[in-house]
């Protein structure tokens, strides 16, 4: 094997390694575009500006809040932002725990004022779903208020987000909420 052949083999090996590295990076980006919830899990508030700058250059969805600290007894949710689709998404977990199924079974209605303020009387809401989202005997703040705080923080952090659509989704119990 000549010196020229060995040198050519090294160059080919280096180019092949670089090509594989580029393919891995491209695969990571593609996987991320399919389903990329980079987790900040509440994040470090000192990195708030860094996260906003990252969002401007990013095509990634970002989970900005998770409500799962007491997942066996309370509502579990996530709040995410997607700058490419220009949307904020709130997603709720479906029925998993005994408490979730008890909530599902509370089928009586709670009368609440119509939020549209059309003077058409009260609305009837499934009492289990209402309690799960709006009432919690052990907490000062309802899950609804907690979630709204996260959404309002997202809007305050980046004024561009005020034009984003709000999506709310879930499965089973989470879909009802």
C-alpha cells in the first residue's frame, strides 16, 4: 500500500465520519420536528431570557410547566409552547389513578355563572371535572389558576406569543377538562 493510498484512506475515513456525524445531527433535528418536547420542567428562572432567545431561533416545542408533583391525588397537566406553529398547548392526563376514576364518577351537576355573561342563567358542569380543575381543599390556588399563571407568564415573557393560538387537549378525564 502506497503512501498516497494510505493518505486517501485516511481522508475517506475522516469524510465518512463527518458524514455520519451530520446524519446523526439531521436525525436528531427530524426526530425533534416530529415530537420534541424539550423539557425545562419549570426551568431555572435565571435562564428565562436565554430560553426566549433560544425560542426565536428554534423550531422546537418546549414544555414550560408540568403539574405532576402529586400525580396520585391531583390533576396532571403540561403547558407547552411551539413557536413554529405559533401555539400554546395545555394538555391534561387521562384517568389513571383511583382518584381520577372517583372524579369521573361524580356525575351530578354544579351550577356556575355563564362565563360568556349573556344573562342566560347558569351552566351545569360535571361536578367531578369542576372540582378537579377549579377547587382543591388542600391548596390555596386551583389548578385552573395555576395553569393560567403559566400561560400568562408565557405571554409576558414574549409579546409575540399574544398572537399564538391556545390549544387545550387531553385524553379521557383530561379531554373532559
